[in-house]
C-alpha cells in the first residue's frame, strides 16, 4: 500500500519548466488592504492547529484554514513537515492529485519547486484557466498571496481535504438552498433564488435572473455543482432529449458570474436519457474537484441492478468516467429518491437512495452506496428519525452544518404549519438519526415551476 502511494505521489511531480510566480500582496495588513484576506489567521497565529508550529508557518496556516472550513485532519499531528502531508493524507483516503480546486491544499514535496527540504503547503484561493492563486505563510518569513502557472515553482500536487464550492453559493462552507424558477417569471428568464444556510435559510442571499430562457420543459433537469473547479457552484440545465445534437446536453451557467453568462454548452457522450427510469445527479465522483454528471438507471437494466453511468466533468462530459452496476437492486419504485453527496467525508460523492415510504422500519430510510468502491458496496443503511414523506416534499443533499458531510434536507413546499417553505435537516454525522434543524424559510410556498437544488 505504501509503495502504491509513493508511486502515485511521484507521478504528481510537476515538470521543471519556465513558470510565473507573481506575488500579489505581502503581510496580513498589506493583503487585507487589497481585499485578499488571511481568514483571520493573523489574529490567531499564536495558536497551534493540529500540533503545528505557531506563527509564520505554512503548515499551521494551512491547518487553520482547513479547520475553519470544517475539515478534520487531526491525523496530521506529529507530521509538521509540509513534505509529509501528501503521503499522510493519501494513507487516510484523502484524494491527492494534480487538479487544483478552491479550498484544496497546494503541496510541495521536499526540494521540489524551490520548496527546500521541508516542503511547503499553501491554500488555494482561486483556480483559473492556466493558473492558480494561493495564500501562504512562510516559516521565518511573511504572509503572501501568489499567482502561479505550471512549471518550476508549481505545486507537486493538491490535497483535497475539504474543497469549497460544490454546493456553497455564498462561500461560507455551508450548502445553500437554491430555488430555481424555470418559468414563467417576472424577468422572462430562468431565475435562481438563493436562501443563505448561515441564517437558517431565513434570509435571501440573492435573486438572480440567469442567462437562460425558460427551462420548464418536461425533459429539462436542473442541477448544482462546481463544474469548472473554480470554487463556485455552477447551475447546470440538462437537456435529456430530444435535443438539437441528438444527445443528452449540458448547458452550464457560470457561478462566478451569478449565472448571468454561459460557461459551456456541451453535447455529452450519452444518448437521450429521458426514459421514465433515468435519474440525473451532479457531484464529484472521482475526487478531482469538479462535479461529474451521473445518469442513474433505476431499472430495468442490462445488469439487473441499479446502474450509475458517470460522465467526466474534466472532459466536458464528452467521455465516460465509469459505468457501474451498483450493489442495489432496482430502485424504480414510486417511493425511491436518488441523491448524490459526500456522506462519509472522503471527498467523493456517494449515491444515496432515499426510501420515502413504505419501508421496513416505518421511517424515512437512507441507503448509501460508497463512491470509493464504484457504488459496489453499501456504506450504510439508515432508518432516519423522519416519518414518511408527504407528496409535496422534495429532497436535497448538502453539507448544511459545515462538518464536511452531506446532510439530508427534507424541503416541505407547502402547505406547512409555518405558512412558509420549510427545511428540515437530518444530520449525517449521526446517520440521519437526529434532526440538526427545523427551519421555516423566508420563502413562500413553492409553485409548480420551482425546482430545488443544493
């Protein structure tokens, strides 16, 4: 196992070439004056995080930022040298690869990229076409933000302890609830209305008229996820067919522009997927920091099982990442719901089949297929604390409480006791056996053209 990890990490070493490493700002105050913060580290730098040396120290700074994001990597205790982080994280199942993502840790092996014998780590703040921006604090030096392109002073790899942005619109590490109005609307466009998780969905973060016209067709699907790895969740409208291309199409609205511009229009590798037993989900299945498109065949299928067909975001959904016959039998019944999210905190999107009733336990049930095994094994079978769902209930999956695990949210669209749209959050840390919150949101009852994504 250790040999395999060392071989993997050796393959991640960046080639030595001409590179650009531009310092954008220096010092806590100096960077703050340009709008580039330290996440509060300057005021807390005297504290050790995961046992790292305090002060101007790259590992302590990285540990601090990760803890603020809700990551737990206490197994790094006693591994204060930055060069140790990549192999140590990989041993604990954390994805370590060459794909940057906002919130990932840029990692330099010993004596690579000018890092010196102790290696180096930095926090990825931005990912753009052909470049990354990192913030870092250097032992015996100072705090900086830097912009760099591949080459000599480029990271050995990226450690994905807890990337930001898959379903977090506001950037605070918690999954916001987005109501998509597909039309008709006041703006004459598809609209996205974002309820802020930090306030228990009691305030609107934004109301955006998107670049898309009405998308209320029976074969349109609406999904949320970070498609391009820039740390902001994009809104994907999937045309399942018929389409102009004769294929399933993915039309991606860019989260970085508040869905006001198109990021991409992709003809996928999939034929039409508008069958009554096809389900469409979005999540980072392969751990590269980008949201893959998963078409779930609930049955009947060639394998006699529920199947998951994964289109790779890194190729614009033009190639298949995997075709998996899951551990589950057919799930095409009227009481099954299908969701995608990182339930076990390993950085990959697990497939959750929700039994809304009737079930053996007499409760709402969550059956979790583990992404790390290609959905070939069950991670958990949980009888939740919730009773059977009402016909008007919707279900979404996302990290609402910031603990790096996907919580299950039952959205009551109305009528409700509060007279508002309600969100009832089941805590993943307890196997959905306890309620984390019951929130009456700021939104009124949902209309027939409203979709809910997280």
